[in-house]
C-alpha cells in the first residue's frame, strides 16, 4: 500500500472552496482559520472539542518527572505539561477501516 501525500491547510481550503460553489477561497480561508483558532482557544483553557462522527480533542496532563539524557546519562527534570490528544469517533474509525478492508 502506497502512502498518500498529506493534506495541509492550504489543500483543505482549496478543496473546500471547490466543493462550495458560492464561497470564495478567501471566505473559506477565513472560516477555516477561525475554526482552528476557536479549537486552540478551547483547548488552551483546558476544554474539550468534540465533532460528532469525526472525533474529540482534549488535553492529557503529564506530571513532572525525572528523566535521563541518553547522550550523557545525566539526570534531568522534565517539567509538567499538557499534550493535545485526539480520539477518533466511531464513524471515522469505521470509514478508515472500510477502506483498509
């Protein structure tokens, strides 16, 4: 199976503007940027973003921990952090698995 080229934000905007005849690429670009900004804002305030049929985004919180530098073997302290996490929805999982069957 050959890997497909990744779709970036510009590709998404171009494809969406082609699918929506009434909307210009500038309008679609503004809408996509606003959607992403709203999602980032929600997650940055420790919220959750859920798109039914697609999936949900939330934060996983990692505690501070002691780690080791693999090059020197020196112990280093890794600070606590929040990591964005995506959980695919049932419809997305089924659609992806249907393609791979």
